[in-house]
């Protein structure tokens, strides 16, 4: 639930957006102390795509520097060893390798229209910046049970229905 793949189009959009809303509320979340992780492939194909965008945006240079400061911020996954025909195909493969919740953040879902059948078949959650912001800003809820009479356990003399 805490692992996400970020498409390069979202990186570029976040770096050029005037209000910096997605840079601050989505990208920088992955550099903070929390359970969220950015997923990349072990072969380094995603990182290579990121580098082309990052080198031309100072804010993204700072972001990737912060992400790289702690190894727990990034998780690498194994993907098939074949040649990927497009950026979308590569990042869908990375998202597909993240179990159980396969989440791919994009700036524009229509960029993945050609792969809609693949997305549906593989259960990938294609999410835009606003959806990602909402997911990342939700507080983590921890439910604690205190045994008998606990409101968290059904049937223990509680009145919660």
C-alpha cells in the first residue's frame, strides 16, 4: 500500500507547475520520514529516464538528492529483461511488479490510453496528481485492541454496531 511508481511525465509536470503543489505534496513526501517508497527497476532504466528530466530542473535535483539520502526511500523491483518500446511500457512494467497494490502516478492518464487493456488485466491503479496527493496526505490509522470490552472486537460486550 505504501509503494508507488512515478512516471517521468509527472516529474516534468511537477517541476514546471507554477504553484509547486505536486512537487511539495507528492514528490517530497517520498523524501520524508513515513512509510511511502518510490519504486524503480533494478536494471536502472527508470533512473536513466529520470536523469534526463532531473538535470534540467533544479528543484528536481534537490528532490532526488533528498530521496537518495536514505536507502529506505527507494525500493527496486525486478522487471522482464526485454527492450521496452516506450516510457509508458517501462513504467507499467515497474508498477506491475509491485504487489499487492500496483500504483502508477502520472500527470495525464490519457498518455496511457493505448495500454488500458494491459492496465485493467494486470490490476494497475493509474492515478493522477490529485489522487496521489489525497492518498499521500491521508493519516495512517492504527487500530489497537485492548481485549475484552474493546470496541475493536465484535462480540465482546460492546455496544458499537
